[in-house]
């Protein structure tokens, strides 16, 4: 929790003495890459999610990229991609030469719906990807129904959703792959880093080979030191031993991590929903466990510039904010220039991008901070109205 007059940052990694000791222990060992710490983190991750197979990687982007690479998806194929997500979700599709087909989100949750995905399927569609927006799980039973009916691979971008479950099943274990990020402000961090999980043993094994040049043997499997062969192309997308040790240590605190986020989120949401003109992205389906990465307050029906004015007022009052995400992906220059952009196709994503303000609920903030944010938001809305009539 921060002091009364201190700035409340949007995000701050939670690093304890135990985390530092875990990293320092690895530094005493001669093995700094692809060793026991990496395998230990993968095992701990599998225990935490409750099933499947885990492969530690250098980032979530690597996990997304390898999801398509291992499936042989490429030129001529289409992949459905949420319009409202991090650009990495789409870049992974472009990186294998396939074409992303953007699907709008529901403006109440930020998530794609089974219906919108179903309507975007063509004869070229090979896979669908989705993002559990700000930790709120998508409607996985319905989406898996659409995927099964159309024989499509499912890639879940779980970068903001560690700890999120639907019907008790952790996100990432519904689809064919689940991709997690350990970038500093995500639920847990390894500096940079990621994890791919899969309920299919052969998918995890293929990703395990692709992350290390596709060499056919690890150093501990080689009859002669340094001797291996390479049956195919691969990358170096490995996680270091220092990172894996940090990840394992961080994972021990997930229960507290999620509990504090849930408590902060509930307090902040209740306060913000009392402000006229403000709503909060949510989905109260009791079958879904939200991992509360951040809270998005949405100011609908505002004039151009109103949201930005509120952001500036909040920042002046010491409240750290972010925008998830700054543009619908198809509006970002690379995609706009390549495929053109029709705003009318993405009203939900435009609304979440252009009228939303992401606020912190992580373990670095507490209930008193939530009350400060509500007061600051109330005042900021009024001040912005005086400047930019809503
Ligand atoms: C942060 C993020 C990513 C990228 O994760 P990296 O580990 O930095 O590659 C991908 N998707 C979503 C939804 C994210 O928020």
C-alpha cells in the first residue's frame, strides 16, 4: 500500500527477499540455461494450473509464435484474432505468414464471443485465438463448441490471466495451447519470460524442440559431449535458469496475489460504478474466476478528448493509469497499412480502446489506495466536464 500523498503507480513488480535469494542461489551454480531450474518451474506451473504440460520460454510472444509454428500454420491460412488485444496476439500470426482476421469484442467485457468468432470463419480459417481480457475469462465452453464444430485449433492468450479459470479448469487448458507472460507488470514476473501450456503432450514436446534450434538431444542426453543433429528449423526462445528460479519463487504467492487483486477490484469497482457516466468492464458469471489483472473504467458517450482529459487529471492527482490497449490492433499502423481499417467493423474494440482507462488493482496497492482512486476519479470526471463538455 502507498502513503496518502504518494503516487500510486499503475504497476510495480512484487519482489521479495525469497525471490532475490532464489536468483542468487542459481548464480552459485555452473548451469545458467536449460537446466533443473527451468524444469522445476515447468513442473510447478503444471501443478498450479492443475494439468497439461508446461514449456518455459523467453516471452508470451514466443509462446504464441511457436503455437502456430508447431501446427504448421502459414501462408494461405487465416487465423481469427481479437481486435482488442496486445499486438503480440496478431504479430504471432503474421510471423508465420498467415493472415489475421480481426474479430470485434463485446463492449461489456472486452472479450470476443463465440457468436462473433463463428461468423468470421471462412474456408481458409485454420485456428482461432482469443485473449482473456484483463484476466476476465472468455466463454470457453461455447468457444470450444465453435472450434470443435469447425475443426479449428485454439490458441489462448493468457498473458493477463494467470489464475483465471472457467468451470474450475485453468485458462490455457481449454484450447490447444495457452500462452502466459512474465513481463514485469504481469501477475508474476521473471523480468521477461513466458510459458506455453498444452493439454496435448505432443504439442508441448514439439514446442520444447522448437525453442532450442530443434536440436535432437539436450546436453544431458548426448552420448558424446557437444554431439547432436538438427532435423528442422528452430529458434532460441529459451528461459534462463535465473529467470526460472525467480518464476518458481513468485508462483508460491499466487493465492495471496489473487486474493488481494480480487479485494482491490471489488472495492474500486463499487466506488467507480457510483460515478455518473462511468462503467466498469465485468462479467459476473459465477462459473468464471477472474484473475483481476487491472480494472478498466469506461466513459461511454463522451466527446473526443474527454477520456484523455480525465487521464491527465488522474495523473495530476498521483494516480497511475494505463490504456489497454491504445488502439484496436487493426487500427495500428502496420495492420492498417497492410489490410486497411474500417472502424465500423469494430465498435466494441473502439469503445474499450478510446473510452477506457486501466487502473491498478495489483498487490502493490491496497484498499486505502482504491478509495483514493475513487475520490480522484470522481473529481477528475467533474473537472474534465468543465473543460470538455461530455
Ligand atoms: C503483455 C502481453 C503480451 C506480450 O507478452 P510478452 O511476454 O511481453 O511477449 C501478449 N498478449 C497480451 C494480451 C499481453 O498483455
